[in-house]
């Protein structure tokens, strides 16, 4: 999923707040979003994603919050780095073990 930086977090928050403030004035959430999205220069699908993300982050909708998602990404990066370091240590250990065997055989 491509993350756009075209809209600042403040603009996103304001748009979501506007959707929530005017929800009751329209027959559906989608109608509200379709009406408000052009005011912020985005397509309705984008604003709908922001609304859903806000609902997850505030516990109104089931899902992984933005905070949890960032923590998972961080942990995945850490696991990747640790696996890489572990592989390097295995190779170094094998190298030094072989060097020790060679040294013993020569003496």
C-alpha cells in the first residue's frame, strides 16, 4: 500500500473530524465522505481510508492500530537485523573453528 505524504496529519485529522461532525446530515457515511472529500482535494476513497484508520485507532472499529502497526514494523526490522547478525556469527564461528583445526593439524 502506497502511503502519500500529500496531506499533512493535521489536514487528515480535520477532514475526519468534519466527516464525523456532519455524519447525521447525510443518508450514509459514504454520502458524507463524497460531499466532504472535494473540499480537501482528495478522492472519497482516500478520505474513507482516513476515517476507517481513525475508527481503528480510537477503538471504534476492530483492527491493528497505527501504533501497533509501527511497533510490528519495528520488531520485524529488528528480527531481520538479528537474523543477519546471527548468520554472520555462524560464518565467523565456522571460519575460526576451521582455522583452529588447521592449526592443530600443522603442529
